């Protein structure tokens, strides 16, 4: 077991989306979740830029790694502004929320 080392699995998101878009109803469902996916992408980008692991962010936030994992994953979890503010501080950012007029 000591010889097991994690290795990243290659993931081509564009190719995945191209295949998924061929499925009926996928595009509409995906676009409806676009704001959630954008927030997740920003969280991951900020953590990566800060050079932190989920464990490190969890410690800085005073929570658990699994809570950070849920926050960074898509699903039914809707974080509070307070939680997002803690995350932002942990990764060296400031949380900004804006309302943009609809087109």
C-alpha cells in the first residue's frame, strides 16, 4: 500500500460536454445550472491560486474537509453568504455579490 501514489485522471471537459449535449434535455438543464457551476469554478480557481488543499481551507474556516468538498461540488447544497465569506477569507479573497439587470 505504501507504493500507491495518487495520479490525476485526465478530464477533457469540452469533450464531455460535447457528448452530453447530444442527450435530450441536457443543454437546457445545464444552462439552468450555469450560475451554480460558475460559483464552483470561482471557488476552485481561488483555492488553486492560493495554493491550498481542501484540508487547509477547512482548517482556516473552522470546519471539515467534507464540508469544503460539499461546498466545492455541485449538488443540493446551497451555502449561506456567511459560509461563502469564510471560504473567501480562507483563500485570500473578498466575497462580492452583485445583482445584474436582466437583458
